[in-house]
C-alpha cells in the first residue's frame, strides 16, 4: 500500500513538473492568459 501511494505521488510530482516547465517556457495557459490581458490593455 505504501509503495502504491509513493508511486502515485511520484507521478503527480512528475506531471506538476512538466506543467511548470511548459509555463516557464512561455507556452502555458497562464502565459497565454497574461499575454492576452497585456495586449488588451
């Protein structure tokens, strides 16, 4: 049971890491949102 929980946690951290990398590269959802807000004002 403990191993399975650890495996899920590792996968979650891995997915979060990928999302953070995409955001920092400037192609993520939040980056697009800020660009849209910046271009509107």
